[in-house]
C-alpha cells in the first residue's frame, strides 16, 4: 500500500537525519 511505502520512506529519512549528526559526533569524540 502507498501508506506503508510512505511510512518506510519517513523512517529512512528520519534515520538518516539521526545517523548523520551521530556519526559526526562520534568522529569528534574519537578525535579527542
């Protein structure tokens, strides 16, 4: 269904929005 596909896309974009800053944070922490 279209609704299910939209939920999957939303989850993907949200996870990207979270993993992006998280990866940057981990990189800065590793540098210290």
